[in-house]
C-alpha cells in the first residue's frame, strides 16, 4: 500500500515532550503552520504601517513630514514585496497549506516533517535578512517591487548599495524555504491521503493550495535566476542585465547587459505569482461558500479543471506586464489573447460561486461575509484586468493609479479578505475557542467598505492620468483640484482600514482566553479537519485510527438525511451513523 | 523565453496528466464506494519528493539557459566561449560516476556487499573528480574576476557550473550519509532505496550537464 509509510503506522508516533520540541523546533505541521502565520502576519503589519505612512504623504503632502522622497521609494518597494511574497505567499502556503493539507487529506502529518520544520526557520531567516535592510547604510532598496535594472543597482536609487543586495539575498533564501515546504505539500497530497480520499474527493482548498504550490515550484526559479544574476551585476560588476551607461558622470562600469531580459525573467515568475496567491484563495473561498450556504459547491469538477487550466495558462501571459517596454506587435497580440483566454476559466469560477449561493440556506456568519465580500472585490479587480490586458488600453493607463487600483483589488484586497475569512473559519479548530462575533462583523464592514473607499477612487485618478510611484503631485496643471480631495479621502479611508486590523488582532488574541469554548465542528462542516477526535487536534491528528473517507466534501443538505451535512468519513450505506464530531 | 515557456508548459502538462490519469472525470458526488486507495501514487514519498525536486531543478536550468541565449541575442559584440578541452574529460567522468552509482544501486539490490563497496567508492571518487575538473576548467576559461567582468559568456560559464556543482555537492552529502551507513554495517535492504534514488539523481544531473554543455557548444 502506498500510504503505509506514514498513514498506517501502528506504533504510536514519536510525541514531542519538552517545551522546545513542542513549540520551537516542532515538526508538527499544525505548529509550523502557526509559526509561519505569526511571522507572516507580523511582517504584513510592517507593510501595512508603511502603506499608512505613504498614504499620509499622498493625502496631505504639505502637512506631514514622515517620509522624504527617498524613503517613499523605499516604502513602496518594501510594502509591495512584503505584501506579495512574505505575507500572502507565506501565509497561504506555509500557513494554510501546512495546517489544511494533512488535516483535510486525513494524514498524520506532512511526509517530510523535518524538512517542513527547516522550511519555516529558513523562511524566518529570509524575513530577518529583509528587515535588516532597514538598518544598513543607505537603507532598504527603493527600486520598486519589480526591482528593474539598471536603476535598481545604480547610485541614484535609494538603497542601491547594500539594500538591493539584501533584498535579493532574502528572496533567494525565501525561495529555498518555499521549495522545502513545497516539496512537502505536493508529496503529501500525492502520497499520504487517507483511505478513500481520491483526488476528486479532495476539498477545493486542497486543490487550490496544491496547484498553487506546483506553480510556485516552477515559477520561483525564474526569480532565483534573476536574483543571482542581479546580485553578481551589483557586486562583482558582471553585465548580465546592466547595459553600458554612464551614471552621475562616472565612466560606464558595465557593458552590453539586457534590462529587458530581467523583465522577462521577473514576470515569468511575477505573473504566476498572482495565481500562487489567488488559487489558494479560490479554493478556500469555495469551501467557505459551500459550508456556510449549506449547499454543495456548484460544478465541482469544473472548479478543479478551472484551477488546472488557470495554472497552466498562467505561464504563457507574463509579457502583458511589458507592453510599455516595447515589443513586437505580434507578441503583444499573442499575450493579449492568452490573457483574455485566462478570463474564461476565471469567469467560470465566479459563476459557480454565485450559483452555489443561489437558493442556498445562507448563514451570514463572519467567514461567510468575508467570502461574499471576496466575490465583489474579485469581480471588480478582474474586470479592470480585462481593460489592462489589451495593449491599446494598457498603454495610456500603464503606470497610473488605475493599475494601482486594479492590482490592489485583485491581488491585494481579494486574497486578504479570504485570509480573514479563513482565519475566522478555522480558528475554532486551531485553538478550541470561538471569536467575538460582533467585533468580527465590525471588522468585516470596516474592511470591506473601507477598501472600496480606498481603491475605487483610484481608478478615477488613474483615468485622469495621476502617475503611480510619485512622492507628491505638486502643482500639476492637467490635474483638477478634485484629485487632491480624492487623495485626502483615500488616506482617511486607509487609516480606518488600518485601525480595523487592530480590532481583528485584539479579537484574535483576546479570544484565546476569553473566547467561548468551541464544539468540535461549530460550522457543521463535512470536511475531515472538523472530524478530529480532539479539538484542537493533537499531534498525529487522528488518535489511534486514521479516518476513512466514503464521500466527497460537499454533502450538504442531502435530501432525506437527518442533518444538513454528512461528514466525509460517514459510510454511504449508513448515512446516520455518527462519525466522530458528528452531532445534533 | 518561449523555450522556457515550452519546458514549463510540459511540466505543467505532466502534472495535469497525473491528475487526469487519476480520474479527473470521476463524479465524486455519486458516492460510489471506492475500493482501496484509488488515486494514491504507488511510490515512496522520497521518490516522489525527488521527482518533484528534479522538476524544480529542470525549471531552474531551463531558465538559466534561456537567459544565456537571450543575453547572447540581445547584445552586440557577444564573445563566444572557447570551450576548454577538459570539459570533454569532465563529461566522461560524470558519465562514469553515473554508471558507477547505478552499479552500486544494482549491487545493493542484488545483496552483493563487496560489489557495492567498490561501486560506491568509484562513484564518490569520480564525482569529486568531476568537481575538481570543473575547477580546472575555470582556470582554463578565465582565471580571474577581470575575465568574468569582461565577458558575459565567461560569467555565465561560472554561474552555470557553480550552480550545477552545488547540486552535485548536495547529492554527495546524501550519498555520503548512505555510504557511512553502509560502512557502519547497515543491512543492504535498508540502503536500497537511498542508493537507487541517488542513482536517479546522478543520471538527472548528468542530463542537466549535457544540456548545459550542449548549449555552450552549439548555441
Ligand atoms: C490597506 C491596505 C493597503 C494600502 C493602504 C496600500 C497602499 C499602497 C500605496 C500607497 C502604494 C504605492 C502606490 C504608488 O505610489 O505607486 C502601494 C503599492 C503597492 N501595493 Fe499596496 N496597499 C495596501 C495593501 C496591499 C496588499 C494587501 C498588497 C498585496 C498584494 C499590496 C501590494 C502592493 C504592490 C505590489 C504595490 C506596488 C509597489 C511598487 O509600485 O513597487 N498592497 N500600496
Ligand atoms: Cu500578469
């Protein structure tokens, strides 16, 4: 049997005894998930503070002096990179991937627990190196999160000395950490599922995380390659990316390098990266919607195929980020076409989410609110993406606030809403406690309405031609006064949203002690993680016997069944048999 | 870039094929009782892990080689590398190492302790010999930073050989551990898997090297 290796071990698995084994050098996937999440949320807060400072500058350019122009560049760069890589990628895969894969697949742990542990510590090292760049001479890099050469390593850019090198080294370390984790996630899904858990019975969360991990494993090498070559350009004086140019009166030190090559490599990673963040969000949102609407997910098979199709297509659209870099018009046409083709499976997913809600028994719990909020923001971000995917529309809009509005909607706000929803959803299993529901609702509405107030007006700014990555607009003839008013309003909204994060954190931390004790399956969900014998699940997850799966993950409101849900481990012929955790 | 896109598309294709082979067309909602462990791969986790890792490394080198070819075509005055003859010798040594490791793996499955020892020693020595040969190749290509700065071809040569060499070193660490266990008198059956995985990995690194060498020669 394939899964004997880890699944059916008779001997009790080695339990950690000391505090250090349990919480520090832990090899338990649940502890590693928490470690990953805490670090990711911590750096995410740093990035949030940076965005607040930037917004104060943009909204009230004459009243605040927190940032000077150099720092503004450094802040956008660190904000963007942290949000995309060190928060969202790490949280979805290192955090949710670690927590959910073994629990949802019915495994005792990841197949390579030791490597899993290393993955976290190496990730932590990457974060430390990244944050160290705030304290070195010249500060962190201000090259923009895209790190385009030649400016990234030229003296005119802040942080062009140590800052950019630390950034590149940190990314390299992150990729090593991700690869170690990724090997685990893929192998565990392929090999360590419990009896009866066929691929097509896996919850969509696992599908999303699984395919996103494959994308990451294949796409991160592109970033790795460019990081190595740029580090060499910056330190040893090679000319992979650096053309001959004289900067600040100096004789050229490089010769013949190709900045365009960097852009290709960067976006060959960068576009799949969008889906590395989006696919887990897609998967998780599907499960939240089905569970809280008490309905099976509409078109499960189509959802799986769509995830796979999006994953494959995401490797052939990268150059839509390079329309303004100049390219053969046929290439432009090709990439515009592939970009629009991706919209098809994506739209299918949106329809299916909406159809899942259709005539559902919708429970507007806090996780459900966030999941529905996601549908709105994602549709908005997706629609503006259709505009930007066309070469002729993109040319005037590129590098304006329209782009900032678009990508924040689609890959900033949308995944973050899912992160919040997911944390509210799985927190009871993780900690055994419930949240304060009222604070959760306040948090939702502030976040949801607040982010609209931030990003919707940005599209308007972009159409007026407000450029992106500008420290201050000054007295600009072609911009009407309304631009300044809008900017001030956006800043106020951003501060409100940032404040709502404090409510979230307060709720999360205080509920650890004050929260009501959670039943094992508070949402009456079908998936395996809710059927563990203990809540929170203990080391080894399943007690003496592994679960056996008899049905798919979406048996909600089955006609004739006594409850409106049948857990995956309930046998088919005895629908009413009580699975562990099945009650009511 | 499009070559890399093709390679990666291929890898994604393989992943999709896996999924299809394990019945993407199933209708899970029909709740048919499934017998046994349908869809679970009948391979050890270590073997799957190795294959996934090799896919990652394939992507890495495909991208390096794409970068090499694009850098060549984007620039005027690209100066080709003069391939030092020692690279042919190194290639032969790596081939021999790969064969020796396969023999070691076979000997272990056949339960032949002495043959295993000989083959292991040969494989280890040849692999280290290959790395030493690569160092000699650097000296032949351009022995100092001056050359590396001056010629992107030489810089690429260094980067490619170092990255490839590091992967081989990683393999040697694993092989070294298995050899220590062997020397410590471990049961041969317990070494089967790790030697067989090492052999696979060595063949893979040989292929990667052939690809790198081929690109350096012919592009
Ligand atoms: C309340 C939350 C947030 C606020 C107020 C905010 C604000 C900003 C601001 C002011 C900029 C600089 C725009 C410019 O001058 O061009 C920016 C850039 C950026 N943000 Fe955010 N942001 C938020 C959340 C996020 C999230 C969750 C992500 C995750 C994907 C994200 C990703 C980025 C990226 C990639 C950039 C571009 C950086 C660059 O131009 O190099 N942001 N954000
Ligand atoms: Cu893109």
